[in-house]
């Protein structure tokens, strides 16, 4: 069985995320920065963020190839993501709730000092959100 805790441990630290949202009906395309911190303790991961658009925290638990979140992207309700490892540096998270599906791909780069993330959200089988993120570890 895949040990995703090791991959998440590589993400531990303070980061800045430069975000670009390409599609969100009813809103203009947007670009902004978010600072966030990832802390890992075994199979427990906590993320705290503060950015131009939002701030908050999320607690995660890794059980095998399932990631349990205490909140989701567009809900305050807990939800799960299926984890898949594409290669040593890349993990894909698939989530479904409230009639929406999300595919998030995170690739670690440059000895884990940068991350490239891409998220696509689907509603009724059609994309409603496309986000791209260039992330740099700052500490």
C-alpha cells in the first residue's frame, strides 16, 4: 500500500501560492497570492492559509489512499479525496460532494522547494473552475 504520509511530509513548511483562476461563471478570471503553512505529524496534516480571497485552516487525515478533510473547497462539511500517485513527485486528489467533482494534481519540483498545482472542478459534468497555482516554499 502506498504511503502518502511521506509525500505530504515533503510539503511541510511555509509557502506562497500565486493563483490564477481561468474559469468561474459569473465572475471574472482572477489572479492573487495566498500564504499558507503545511504541518505534518504522521498521518495528520494541517493547513493554514491567509490570502487575498480567503483565510482559514483545514485538518486532514491520511488513511491508506484516502485523504479525509474536515472541510471542502466549497463546503464547511467534511469530505474525502481518493489519492493516486502518478510518480515519485506527483499526487492526484479526486473529490466528490454536493454534485461537484474536483481533480487536483500537485507536483513537487526543485528538491521540494516549489509546487505546481492544478485544480479542475466539474458540476453536472462540465468544468466550472480551473485553477493553476505556482507555489514557492519560503521557510
